[in-house]
């Protein structure tokens, strides 16, 4: 049974589908010197109640991001569909490195296929996009966090507005 004291999740079903679809995902944290560190994310999954987000990425490629998360627990993540510029930003303060799940390799593969399908019609070659999104399945790392803040970041007059459950992400 759901806890009646909990606020509704920041992500409604539409926005949950958006961030787990074929979108470009970039996460950032900060180094020991409070310098921003970033990493490209290869996919994500949500808890059944949409309250926690788990990001999947290459541990080798994003070693500084992992170090930043371990140091601070701070995380900001942008999810953007290249073909439309639709963008959501999530922020959390409790990010932690967690074990991967059995289905994570398949989830990353599906996410990459969807991203390739979205980006190739923009004039990029499939081999170029596949090289960009490729990662060694044995190197997948996971970071989980609870979104505490969510913002519409699609360019236009609503950019920067807080995302509320039921708010559709759209251009302008």
C-alpha cells in the first residue's frame, strides 16, 4: 500500500516514458574541487512507483562522474530528444552507485537503438551514432537517485519552469 504521507512522484507516466525512451542523457556531478564532471548515460530505468531513477553508463568513460557521485551524492541529469529538442532536467541529492540488474544490458541496447532511430534522420550516419553510443556491456555501471527537482528545459518560453506531474514536455 502506498504511503499516504508521500507527495506524488515528480514524473507522471508520460514524462517517465519520455526519459526512458530513445533520448540523449547527460549527467553531471562535481569533483573534490567543486569542478563540474559529466558523463554520457546509455539508458535509465525507473522504479515501479516512479520515485527513483537508475542511470546506466560506462564506468570507464564516466569515472569522474562516479567519483563525484560518491563524494557528494549530487546529480543533475538532462534528458533530451535530439529530433525535437524536448528536454527535462532532474536533480537529486542522494545519488549512489548501485549494482546493475540482470536486464540492464538489454535495456541499454534498446535505448541505444531508439536513440539511433531518432538521430539518423537528422543527417548523421548510423555508424557514427552507433560509435557514439557504444559501450562494453561488461563495463555497465549504475547510479540511482531520487529526483528532488524537475524542470522543463525545452528551449522556449517555458524553459526553466518546474515540471509538475501531468506537464507534457513539448517544444516552446
